[in-house]
C-alpha cells in the first residue's frame, strides 16, 4: 500500500531515474528550454527548482552540493548566470507548456522552460 510516497516512478529503478532527471536538468540549464514528456517535465520541475533555489545562495557548500549532480560547466552557469535572475523571485522558476500527444506512441508532450 503506497502511502505518502511522492514523485513519479517513470518505469525506472531509482538510480536510473536520478540519472535521467540529472541529465534532463543539465539540458534544461544548458538550453533553458527542452521538449519532453509531460510526466518527465513535471518531475523535472521539482528537482530543477531545488537546484535554482540552492544556487541563489552562492556559497561553497551549495556549489559542492550542486556539483555532485551536475557537471562543473553547468554548475558554473547555474550559479553565475541563471540563479542571479531569480534573486527577487520567491519561486516558480520554470514553466510547463503542454503540447499534444506524440504521433508515434501517443505520449503527452510538454515544453519546460526557465521563466525570464
């Protein structure tokens, strides 16, 4: 009986799911806009916003925590370019735009982007 368990499983084991979300977050921070399935976008929103919130407070410990999951290049871009945009914003750094179903398999698609 599942009680109070948060998050989507995405048909993956825990380590595969974490790797997927880290690569999606890397792509999001690199390109600032990506197209993926709706379920992955909703799950990515939670982790990406946590990264940005942590990066807003630019300390060595926060950089190390971010660097555990993201590459050094992306960590630097997140802390020095992306996070300063959101210093006055209390949350809601991402936007999900729902698209239609994918023609091949009918999966619901969405665009997730960083709010300007």
